[in-house]
C-alpha cells in the first residue's frame, strides 16, 4: 500500500521543526563539551552536559530526552528517504 505523497510531506514538514531543535541542541552541546574536555576545562562547562542530557533547570527530561531525540531522528530519516525514493525517476538508466 503506497503512502500518499501529500500526507508524507505534511508529516515530515510538521515534525522537522519540532525534532530539529533538540537534535541541534544535543549535537552542539556534545561537541562543545568534548572540546572542553580535550582542552582540560571540563569542570567549567558542566552545564553543557546537563543541557546535552535533557536537564533544563528544574525540568528534568533526562529519562525521555534520548528516546524522543532518537524517535524524531528515525522518523525524519524514514520519511525523508521515502520522499526521496518517490521523487526519483523509475526505470531510467542514469549511467
């Protein structure tokens, strides 16, 4: 059963802005914290590790933050790949 192209794009368009923020935050804080560790300033940037793990002050999302990040990434990857395959020309020799 093929998935409707319009629904697929709509799902992707709705989820992308929601999922990109935590994914970017996780990536950026992970990179910056690793730089701090390598430079020997780990103790000065411990707040980055809290943000990286989903601890936002009094709001502690650490138990579910990786799950939501992973599900968001997988969903965007699957819908993106599906859209890519739907837009590719079929049966043409590209070589």
